[in-house]
């Protein structure tokens, strides 16, 4: 079956691996979770009730290009919104597949400073070579 060039199924699989790796690193089980926020529901890539943790994963390798940083910032905004609506302070984490993808979100630009101001943490999780190659193939296919 031929995949559409923009198909992101590989990245979704890699995001599951990123959350599993972060879960292992933190020693806390993190699960995908749908949160009912009364006016809407949202999907969280990794969630723990106790200790309170919410995280989003971005399975991308290399420097973000074009509008890609907006995806990460949208995920961060979603976590901040959920934290506020739930009325409980969660540890808010953004997890990345490599340092180049994470770098713009920890530098001196306003976006990184905003994340820092609101208490976001960032992690890079090492993935098996097989998963990294899967991400690379998907990224090559998605570049038209």
C-alpha cells in the first residue's frame, strides 16, 4: 500500500517510544491520556496522576524548519491550558528525539524563555537506531 507523502504514522510510533523512554528515565509510568476539561477534551502523549506529570513528544530529527516550531509551541500551550483548567500544577515536559530538534526551545529566543518562565522542562530521549531510521525515512518522504 502506497503511503501519502504527509503520512505521519512513523512519527506517532516514535512518539510512543519517546514517552516510554522518558517514563523509564523518570521512573514514573506515563500513559497516553484523554483529559476532559469540561468545555473540551484533549489528548496528552504522556500523563501521570501521581506524581502529576504531563508531557508531549516530538519525533523529529534535525533543526526545525518553517512552521515546525509552532507544533511544539502548540503542544506546550495545550499542557499549560490543561494545567490551568485542572487547577493542579503538573510537571510539564517536552520530549525530543534529538538535541538539534530541542535546541530552539532552550536557547535565548523568546519562545524558549517563555517555556522556561512557565516551568517547562525539555528532555532528549535516546531511541534505538531502528526507530531513528524510521523517523528519517518519514522526514525524507514528507519533504516533497
